[in-house]
């Protein structure tokens, strides 16, 4: 099954293969997914990498957060759980931009 990590600040010039190659340095990469806007198909600058074990996922976070990939320093952190829902107009609380609604 594997453990997913979130990768942010990805350059639009980076491919899934390049991301897979970088993460394979710390362990076995089960899958890579770059996030695109469903309406426009434009790349959103982030993605998810599924590592084979929790230990490999943690090592990827520890070693690759702040690493240079292409022309940017990437952000690597724990991915939110699949059932995670962002607060918004119907969710109350804080929005994803930190403003209180």
C-alpha cells in the first residue's frame, strides 16, 4: 500500500519521472502523481509521492524537504489523510488561506 508524502513548490518544468528519480534515492517509490486543475488541466505546482514504507516516507521528508529540483526548492511533508476535508464556506472555521470566515 505505501505511505504518501506531499510535495509542493514543484516547477512546471519537472516531470513525474524526474520526481520519481529524486525520491528513489531514499527508497522504493510506489507511485507519483502531479496535481492538475480538473477544469483547465494546468499543473498546480504540487503532487504526491507514495513511498513503500512509513520509514522511507519519513526519510524522504527528512532528506528532501528543501532540496533543489529543477529551478526551485521543494517542500516535502506528510500528506493529509484521504478523508481530510479543508474548511471552507460550508465547513466553517479557517479557510485554506488562513482568513477567518
